[in-house]
């Protein structure tokens, strides 16, 4: 009798744990269903080609247009810029922390990086708007006939800073995971410390470092509040070399206009659909990340 | 031969500079950022910022602080049980590498990657509109709960995994059942690690804006009930800065927010250190 | 691959170091009229933008290169930081860090906005549905806003809609009201709420933002009791709602204090904001 209740209790709790585990699946399903249910009909009404490849975004004009190509490209540009600026510094800092940092310094820097990850994006945005934007305007404004410091460049630099903690901590974990024998072997063969780290350890951690970069991409493409304050937000189609001009990203497109739209209007649907496009981007990035992880990164 | 050696040295020097320089820049950037907020904000911190109500003459941050605390409490109350139970299932019950584990892990990673603005949209469509809760604390809490679920789940999973199997075997050999082992042995040993994860999640709640803008509203008052609108500190900083009338107060509020974040970070670091010492 | 990394990162590191801690030190050689006009505008759907483009005749032809900000502060911060900037904000949120221009020789003073000689003005409107029309507390609050006391509040930064308003007498009501909508009207409403609550201690008024569109939607559906709008109602919206103006607000055209300009014509504003004129020297 006693044993029987014990077993049923075991089973019961096992059931509870299992149900809890299903919640994340349920949440993802809900998010998909509700975003797609609101977004897809709007895309249908606008026309998928006009939506994804349309170059004009004029939601309140007499003849409204809902093309988000400028925003798709805008997101890609600032993300690429953030990667170019942030990833090298991030990876080298990770190398520093994993292999070159004196122990005492490490105890100071590690919390600093954690803090950097914890600072709210509003504060990054403030900093960008009041420090970064004027500096860029002062330095390049006259020479390039710039309108303002709110540019693709400003957004890229700010995002480059914001992805640093993500890139650093993942890259550091993966560089540390490289077996010590590899490093020692290289040094035994006569390589200097730096050479051993750069030629042996870093290549061995390659897929893990790539995973860090991919996660950085995810962070950059999804950032909203900070980008809104420094990017200029013009919904104009840009070329990659126009980094002294402003752009609007997918995320800022949503946050800028969400407060005004009439619920259920096509404008509302178009903003949700912008979120859907962003969501699909993130899904692609996540898939990439798990492939890289599976290829012998972390764990 | 000599040339070769010298070139190698130059290359090493370059690498050395590159690595130290990068680390220096990272730290310098953080210091610039914090220095900027502190210098701009500290002169405007006054006791009146902590008055009980917000008025036009006195932009008190106290209601926002209280709202933030309520949000943290409620969100954790929703997310922590689910996060911990999921981790227990994955580590203690499920067969490693089974299909269900793979699917759950994949969805958790998906959740972790979704940008907060998409959570905001979802929360607005689902909790605020479809369920009819309106923009409210409740809608905000549930939105954030989904958002922090992966954080709690992952850290719990890691801490449970780091508990040596000998603990469990010892418990089994003394005749304890699985549930009892989990409840009395594994979970308590992993508690500090789980706690560190929870603090990390608190940090995310405190710093969040994009997901809350459309789900919690912007009323700057002591919340009356769960269906009241409210403002967390981060949202308050944003709103203060956008009305354009209270930039100084926005900086001061940002300093308070920064201090809260610093405190959370310190707490999580010390908890984690203690956990590692205990295991090590 | 690695050499590339090194090559790319060196200049990047320099640039970042420069950007992070540089700043200041720009040479000050007066206002260069050859520079590009930095045009700042509000986002699509903003009540301020709505009023601005319809009065100036910019309409749907807003200069595509204009930097878009979704807040008054965003516009103002940029105009403070950028000597070549021009933007427009509610007169209620002007301060001495920026310079408001006269339009066609008329300064946006309280007097000029009220009598209409300053053309760039718009009403602050409240809207409510049939339920609120029969709601005693809501009607009392509305009566307060239109009373002499309420209009005194309006004059603390905005412009009275009625200089001969009747005095308000409290009826000692209690309860809670929900008000929401336009972020331009919000600062005024916050003051109205505080003044009203001082007269009626038993009343709590909750104010939420979200924008004019949100206010109109939520007032229609009854989520809030009173909606705030800084734009005129569309015909489709008028059917279910009553609208009332509670104050006037001027839209000020602002430039940096270093800009020698003090006066601008409506035609010049239109030329700048449609992108026909892109340099300050092109104005004359």
C-alpha cells in the first residue's frame, strides 16, 4: 500500500515535470500562430512581392505603400557593420581573457563584461544619441555633406559595442574548451605563446567562435531601442557604401509606428508582418547556431 | 634565419598589441558609458525623486521602482517553477538525446533568440488583445515570463548537470526514490547555481523596454491591481526622455537604474562564486 | 583569414577609440550657410506631424532623407546637438536650448497662437464615446478642463481655448477615470489631472500614452473613458465619438541657437521639408 502511493506520487511528479517541459514548446507554437495569423493576411493584402521587395514605405499617404525592402536591407547593413566592428575586438578580448590575462586582472574584467551585458539598451541608446552621434557629425559632417550624425555608421558602432559581451563570453568559453595539450604541443615545438594561441588554439575553437558570432548577429538584428535613437530611421533604400546616411531597421519600423496604428488596419497588419519577417530571420540564425554548436562547439 | 626569427617576433608583438588593445578598448568603452551616465545623472539625483507620487513638478521615480519590484516578483513567480521543472525533467528524467529532449532544447533556444520587440508584439496581440487583459501588469508579466524562461531553464540545467552522479547514487543506495533524491539531494545542491540564474533573469526584467512598451502601458502611478497599467524603471527612463520636458530627471533615473543593475550583477557574481567554491 | 581579421581590426580599433573617448574640440568658425540643412521630422501617424504637414502644405511629400524621430525630445536633442538642424515641436515643450522661429514674421507667442495670426497651431482634443457621455465623473472632469481653472492650467505652457471660461465648483465626486492617447497632450493632461485631483481628493485619474491613434481606438472601444488626440478625427472615427477641444497648441519650428535665422516663411518651410532646398544658402 505504502509502496503503491509512493509510485503514484513519483509518476504524478514526473508528469508535472514533463508538462512543465512542454510549456516552452507551447509558447513557441503560440508565438508562431498569433504572429502569423495577424501578419500573413496583411502580407496577402499588400502582395508578398510588394511587401518584401517594395521600396516605398508610406503607410499614411493618400496612396499608401507598404514596402519593407529598405528596412530589410537596413537591418542587414547595421548588423554587418556591427559584426565588422565588434567581432574582431570581441574575439581578441576573448583570447585575452582565456589565454593571456593575468589572474588578478581577470577578476576585474570578467564582472565588467557581465555588467556590460546587463546594462539596459535604453542606456546604450542615450549614450549613442548624446555622445556618438555628435562626434560622428563633428568628424565627418562637413567633408561628406552629412545631414546628421544619425547614420548607419552610428548604429553599427553602437551595436558593435552592444554585441561585445555576447561575443566575448561565448568565444571565451569555447577557447577555454580547447584541450591544453594542443597548446602545450605547439609550445613544445618551439612556438611562442602568442603564436601558439593564434595558430593552434584559436583555429581549434573555430566553430565555437563562429557560434559566438552568430549569436552576436542575433543580438544585433533584434536590438530596438538603442538603434532607434541613433539610426536616423529614414525608410529609404540605401546602398552599402552610404554609411554616412540614416537607415531604418525592421525593429525600429515596428517601434516607431506601433503607437499610432488603428487596430486591425492594414498598417497594423504590415507592422506585425514586419515582426514576422524579423522572426523568420531569427529562426534562420538560430538554426545556423545549433548547426555550429553540433559541429563540436560547446558541450 | 635571423630575419625569420625577427619577423616572428614582430608578428608576436602585433598579436600581443591586438589582444591587449582589444581588451583595453572593451573596458574603456564600458567606463566611458558608465562615466557618461553617472556624470550627467548624479547632479540631478534628489530625495524628491523618491517621493510617493509622480507629479508635474516632481518626476518621482518611486512608483516606477515599486512597479519594477512587482513585475520582478510576479514574473519570477510564473517563470521560475516552469523553468526549474523543465530542467529537472531534462536532466533527471528524460533519456539523454531522446527526441523529446531535442525538441524541448530546440524550442528553448528559439525562445532565447527571439528579440524583445517580437515578444512585445506577441504580448500585445495575445495577452493584451486576444485574452482581453488590456495593457496591464499581468500582460507584461506573462510576456516577460516567456522571455526569461530559457534563462532560468538553462542555468538550472547547467547547475543540475554539474552535481556529481555520486550524490544521486548515494541517495539511491540509502533507499530514497527518484523524487526524493531530486527534491532532497540534487536540487538543494544546485540551489546557488539556480539562484544565480534567477538573478540573471531579474537583470533582464529590470532592463527590458521594447517588450513592455505595448504590453504594460505607460501610466505613471502606483498600480492598483493586476490590470492596472504601469511603468518599470527602464520604461520610465525612456518615457521621461521622450516627453522632452524632463531630460535631467531621465538621466537621474538612468543612474538609479544603473545602480540597480550593478547591484544585481554583484549579487549574482557573489552567489556564483560561493556555488563554485562549494562544489570545487 | 587571420590576416584579414588583423587588417580590418586595426583601423577599426583606432576608429572606435576615437569615437568612444574623442569628442569636443570642433573648430568654431561661425555658421556655414553652405552646409546641408539637417531636417528632422516626426514619424508617420504622429499628431504633431499631421498638423505640421497639413498646415505647411508639405502633405505626403515629406523629404525622404529627413531624419525621423518618434518623440519631441528626440527632435529637440538633435537640434541642440546639430547647428545645422531644423525641426518642429509642440510649443508646450519648448525651452531655451533651442530657438523657435517666427513664421511669416509672427512669433509663436501665446497671444498670436490664440488669435490665429500664428498659423501653425492645432487644437488639443479629447474624445469619448456614448458611455462616457453619461458618466458623471467623466463629465465633471471635462467641465473642469473647460472651466477657468482648467484653462489656467492650459495656459501654463499651451494656449487657452476660451478666455472667458466659467469658474469650476467641485461636486465632491469620487472614483477612477482612465485617460489615454496622444503623447503631445499627455503633459497637459498630467497637469489637468493634478489640478482636478486637488479639487476632488477622492478621484484617481490614470493617464496612459500610446499616441493619438491609440487614444481614439481605445476611447471608441471603451477601454479608456477619455481619449486624447492632437489631430483632427477622420470621418470614420467621428461616427462613434464626441470630440471637444480643451486647449490650443502651436507647432514651433525650431533651429539651433547658433543659427542666425530668426524668421522663416511658410514657403521656405515647405521648400525645406519637401527637400526642394537642401542647403542653408539656398533659402534666399
